[in-house]
C-alpha cells in the first residue's frame, strides 16, 4: 500500500466518524423543538422574581401586624 492510499483511507475514515458524531449530537429540528427552546430561554431570563441579579434571595416584606409570629407573641403576653 502506498503512502497516498494510506492518507486517503485515514481521511475517509475521519470524515465518516465526524459525520456519525455530528448526526448523533445534533438537536432535533421539529416544529415544537424550537418553541420548547424559546420557552426554556424565556423562563431562564424571567426567573420567579424571588432572586436578585446575583442569585441571592430577597427578603420578603410583610405588612405590619400580618406576621403570624407577631400573633404568637401577642397571645403569650395576654396570659395571666
């Protein structure tokens, strides 16, 4: 076998393996797959509103007198 034949066989094998890997790893191209991708990205961008830009949770504000812990403290103070 000559050197040129060896190089051609190696290149052909490389192309075949590359095509197989590409076919195995590509995303599905159905109508719904693009909609699902868009919805996933919108959820990632939108968040749920409970985190700040840096990923920390914001403390939730409660109106005065609506905290259930305040009711427990008040009921304990009224006991004789």
